[in-house]
C-alpha cells in the first residue's frame, strides 16, 4: 500500500514538472518571472561614439534576460547597450565618459551581477 502511495505521488510530481517544462518551451513562462518581454528598437545615440566598455554579467539565461539588461543599461544617458547572451556580457557604446558606478547603478536591484567592467579597444 505504501509503495502505491509513493508511486502516485511521484507520478503527480512528474506530471507537474513536465507541464512546467512544456509551458516554458512554448514561451508561456520564462526563467525570469513572466511572459515574453517585447524587445524595443535598439537605442540610437546622437553624437560621436568616444569609447566602448564591456560589462561582464552573471545571471542572464534567456532572451528575456537579454532584453531586460539592455533596457536597464540603455537608461544611462549617452550610452547604448548590446548584450551577447552566450558570452555573458554587454558592450556599452558611449558618447560621453560613463563611470563604472553609473553602470553598476543602472543594474542595481535587477537580479543580475556585474563581475567586471573593462574598456574595449
């Protein structure tokens, strides 16, 4: 009798696990809490790009994460971000000198961790 109860519990848990995985792959949920995020058009900079910084970021796992990080970094005046999800970094093009503190502040509280910031040559 106990074996039957354990078997039923395992089957119920397996059912919910498979249901969640299928929902995720259909795009009805995401790893970062909610449905699909619509990507805005890329930010256009007015002025000459004077430099680039590479921001190494941990915690990005999907396209929604990429969009959220780009949106957060694009709030920095005079900077536009392009995230490479597979490399785990963002390239920040700048029309003015942007401090590392400004970059960290833009992602503060987002759930993503900056592991390094360096100039791109």
